[in-house]
């Protein structure tokens, strides 16, 4: 705050108050500028994230369609004759074995 001295006239006090007021107004203006810049950065970041999420949504929809088609084919194969069930068991067992082999190789590569 401004230094108050004895014997100063009313004009001197007004000048000190005016200087202090201008300093505080400049400080407030710089803070407002920083807040405005921050708000614009947040807005830009939110727009980018919304575009990214929209892209992910379309990707998930295409994967959902692919998986639902695969499940339908798998169900059709499981409902068909006895030979297909035998083949289905062999394919399932093979996929499980391949999964565990890949898991083992990846875990060994990580250490």
C-alpha cells in the first residue's frame, strides 16, 4: 500500500492513490489476460479430445460389427453337425495353446 506521511497535502494523497489504483488495474489486467489464455487453451484441448473420442466411437462401432458377424458364424458352426463340433473343439484348443505360448514369449521378452 502507499506510504502515508505527515504533512502531505490533499493533492499528494490523491496522486498516491491514483498511482496505486493504476498499478492494481495493470495487475488485474494481466491476470485477466492469463485467465483468458488459459480458458482458450482449455477450449482447444476439449475440442481436440471430442474429435478423438468421436473417432474412437466410429472405430468401436466397426469392431462391434466385425465381432457380431464372427459370433454369428461361430454359432452357426457350433449348431451344425457333429463333425463341425469336433473341428470347433480342435480350433478352440489350438487358439488357447497359441495364446499361452504368446503370453509366455512376451513375458520372457519383458524380463
